[in-house]
C-alpha cells in the first residue's frame, strides 16, 4: 500500500457495525428480522410501500443516530495521506463522508434523499420523514429512499466509476462485506483480473477469501485499519 499508493476500498455493512448499525446477514442481521424478498425489493415497495416503510423507518432512524467510527476515520486519514484514492461503498449511511472521505462512490445510493417513483421529485429525508409516519410526495404518492432495492439497477454513474476504479487500482481493500450481492461482488474480481492485490479486512472468511483474496487481515475494521494507519505513518514499527 505504501509503495503503490493507488489503493481503492470496497466497503460493506461490517465497517458500520461498530457505529451501532447492524449488518444484513448473520444472527444480528437485519435480514433475520425482515425477509428481504418481502421488505427490500422494488416490487414489494410498489405493492405495499407502508409495509416496506416498517423496515425503512428502522434504517433511517438507526443511520440518523450513528456517528463515524475509527474505521471510517482511518479511511479518511488514508485518503488525506494520498494512500487511498477512492472508497466504493455499498452502505447508505453517509458515514464515510461524515468521517471526511471525499471520493466516495455510493454504489447502493443513500438514505439522505427521498424520491417519488411516480413523478420523480426528490426531497431531503429530514424534511419529509418523521418517526412513525410514511413520507408523502406533493403528488400524494409514498416516497422511496434513494437507495437501491433488490430488482433496481445500480445508479449508472456509480457503476461506471466503481468499475473504472477497480480496473485501475493497484490494491483493493475489501472491508466488512460478505460479497454475496451482485454486482458489487464482481468488483474484487474485476480488480484482481486487472492485476490488483486484493486485501480483505473481515473477522470472518467470505466467499472471496479462498478464491480472490491475496491477504486476509482477520479482525474488525477499526482494529485492522488502526494498525494499518499506524504502520503507514511509521513503517519502522514493524508488524503490529
Ligand atoms: P453483510 O451483512 O452481508 O455482511 C457484513 C460483513 O461484515 C460480514 O462478512 C461480516 O463478517 C463482516 N463484519 C461484521 N462485523 C465487522 C466489523 N466490525 N468489521 C469488519 N467486518 C465486519 O453486508 P454487505 O456485504 O454490506 O444491499 O451486504 C451487501 C448488500 O446486501 C447491502 O448493501 C444490502 C444487502 O442486501 C441492498 O439492500 C441492495
């Protein structure tokens, strides 16, 4: 990382777990409580938006209460030092930007904006949504957060930029993602096929670990990034 400097990161829900936002999969995950086929598809939203808002309300309030943790701050520090070039995030919580990262590609959109799927008008979430309510457009339709639900395409600019970053980086850090959702899970493969080293930061192995990953740094995002930031500041410290 110190030599190549053109490092890109792909982050997932795991990087925000230490900010109090539960991941999607696993025993504490959101999908244990809400079946994604019933609560997280575009089809489900069109059919029963009030039901989908039961899950969305929880996401909006948890994200709204969260603050960046040491891992988000570590990523921002690495960008400031010219080591990390961009962060591609599947997260919709805005915590990378809150920590100070500037080049953030939001692959699955964000929770800050609501959009009307009928007339396409957009609103800041904090202006239209109150706990226990369903946000409405001026045209009376129920608004949808500007996040990618299953069955929706990735915003084209985010997809283009993410693939370009993956094709041209020297190192791809894959942090806190189970890499089970397509097309985000293709990003590590694109980077690897284009010659990048793939470094995974995750307490658990994933489907990438045995096939794509060159180095698995096993630990939480804040532990491992804390070590990396320290080492890059002073390589003489040796192995953490
Ligand atoms: P997942 O919930 O699938 O995976 C979270 C990953 O984070 C797991 O591999 C955990 O082992 C790891 N993890 C947990 N705690 C961690 C910590 N403290 N530090 C580092 N890693 C930790 O979340 P994603 O892979 O982000 O998409 O899920 C991808 C997509 O699936 C989401 O963007 C969302 C979801 O369905 C849509 O809704 C379209």
